[in-house]
């Protein structure tokens, strides 16, 4: 990639991150291009679909996922608190942008989604936490990491769309955790 094209790419991603944080993932891509100081054609040349731009924005987010899973795995509290800690991190991770929880949760398990690889990183990190609990005998049989990701993502979507306070989200996550543990 030429230096000027790389600068445009990086600028579009940086500006899109700000615009999406302000207005949600459905914000106007023309607004992103305008604020980035590029024409719509330049934006679409780099990102033919909105999902391609979302994928680029999410790369730094992916790095935080493994860190959060590692923290959950290092947590020496009771299994319920470990699981709730992971769930709260999960909700926070997918709620960085307005509309994020719904986009990510609906893409979870969809092999055709442009953000599939990012969702897989998230599902896999949650799978590591669940497997650790399973090995300790704390997790019910038949619990699947994709199902759990969708369930917790559903809670995050409700919290995002209803603009719930984190203190209102915790009881919902407790219900989920209690249903998964032995």
C-alpha cells in the first residue's frame, strides 16, 4: 500500500472509531469520509462494505479480549464470581460503541459475516473461561461457548438499547451465570 493510501486508511479507521462511538455503528459513512478529509470513493475503495470498516476498527478490541480472558482465568475467586467477572468484561468489550452489542451478537456464529474472525476470537476467549470452569466441575454439561456468547450478548444488547446502568445489568448476568453453574 502506498504511503498516502495507508495514511488515508488509518485516518478513516481513526475517524470512524470516533463517529461510531458518538453516533453508533449505523452512522453515515459519508460523515466518516467528510471528517476524515477523504472522498466517499476513497472510503469505499478501502472499505467496500460497512462491515469491512467495522472489522478494521475492531482489531485493537481483539487484543483486549485475550487480556480479559487471561484475567478471568487467573481469578482465584469462586466459580460464580469468575464467570460474572468474565461476563461483565464481555459486556464492556462489546459495548464500546452504541449498537455494538447487537452487531456483534448477530454476527456470532455466522460463517458469512465480515467480522466473523473477530467474533471467533471473542467466542474462543469465552470458551477458554468456560472450559476452565468445566474442568473444575463447576459448569453444567452441554454448555456451548457460542450459545453463552449469544446469551450474554443479548443482555448487552438490551443494556445498550435501553441505556441501562451497569448496576442494572449485573442482576441479569447473575441469572445467566446461575443457570450455567452446577
